[in-house]
């Protein structure tokens, strides 16, 4: 039995990944280096992390069906490992005081908001909620979200905290990435996002509101430029309604005048799910992306 046959069933388990075994198993299946690929294929995995994928109490912000999405993603990687040129994986990463956490806000009695509270600019102007820090930026942030048609500020439970298991990639996925490295002589790309306290970072490549005081507070043009080096770009991850959707929105906006890049996009439809209550608007937006040239595919479809 091969390494991937043994480890795909482990998608629902928390354990220390066996990187040495994964690498050696991948090396044993080596056929050609990724540098020789034609076409060049990128697997872009968005926030496939423990806190989003595992059910509570292990996962702190579980996306419904994410575990099965991840199982299908693993199967897709192992089945297509010799056609996948490179893997890029994002890691949502947070600290205790951030604008979307209860710690940033309080009411007139000093009580912090419960998770999943929505805070509007009008709420702050009326004194319903007050920022515990950065009052000028906080109201500006809310106003910009609303002016630009972004999602309103949602207070999230603490998740993907730096230094916790919840921030980690699903262990079986970490092993799959290591397997790919051995099989293809390829270096993965890891993208940390979400560390800026002053703004949400749904999209992998830009914050909800730009924050010029931080070096990563704008658009990640370096990574977007890297996308153009691939012939096919496959996208999977969590949550479809938030980080995946906003990442795709950033990509579509950036390449609006370069439809050739948009036609390279392959959205793994059965490898990503929405947070409950956001399904309708999410599917409407994805349909618009498809109309612009992005292609919806299944994990069982052939690469192409």
C-alpha cells in the first residue's frame, strides 16, 4: 500500500505529520522534475487549516463540509501529483487584538461583543459599540467597508491564532505537500495573511481595506505576477463564501484587462464550501466569474 493510500483516510485526524516518510515516498515515485513541465500547473490551496476544517471543539471556526472537501483535495493532489508543477498554500494567521475580534470593541457598559455580531459605522456613531483602540481608524474602516460594497464587519471567534494547532494546515495535507516536493523536486509556496491588526484579510493577496502603514497592507503583486507563469491555476480551500471568494475577486479585478490569465483559472467546485447563510450571494458571484472566463471543474476531472 502506497503512502497516499495510507494517509488520505487520516484527513480527519490530528497528528504530527511524518514529513520524512512523505518525502521519501514521493521521491520513490519521481518521474521528472517540475521544472520540465508543460503545461505548468499551479495548485492554489486557500486556508485549508485545522480551525476551518475540523469540527468543534477542535476547529474554532468550522466550515460545513470542509472535511470532505479536504479529502477530495488530497485525492486530487495524489492522483495528479506528476502533473502539478507547484503548490501554494495560504495560512490565515491572527493575534489577540484585531479589528474583527471581540477584544477590539465594547459597549457603553464595557461588555465585548459576542462572536458573529455585525458592527456597522452607524452602530459606532450611535455609541452602540466603541473601539477599545484606534478610534479614528476604526470608524474610517467601517465606512470604507460600506462605501466600497464590502462585507460588513463581522466579529469572529478567536481562530487561527499564531502558535496554535488551529493555524496549522490539516496534517494529512501537509504530508501531501511534502510528498509532492519529493515526487517533483518542487518547493511549495506558503502565504501568511491576516496578521495586520487594523484590517480583515479575507483575500490571500490584499486586505479588505488597504493599510499603508504596514508593508503588507496593499496588493501582493509579486504573487499575482507569479500566477502568470502558469498555464493552469487550480483553486480549492475554505471558506468558499469568504477567503476563497474574496481571493478570486482580487484576481479577477487585477487581471480584468488580461483575460488570458482568467481563462487559466480552474475552480475545484467540490473542494470548497460556504459558511452557512452566505450561499446565495456566493454562487451568484461565482457564476459571474465563470461568465468572465473562469472554469468550474470537479476533482475527478482530468487536468486541462
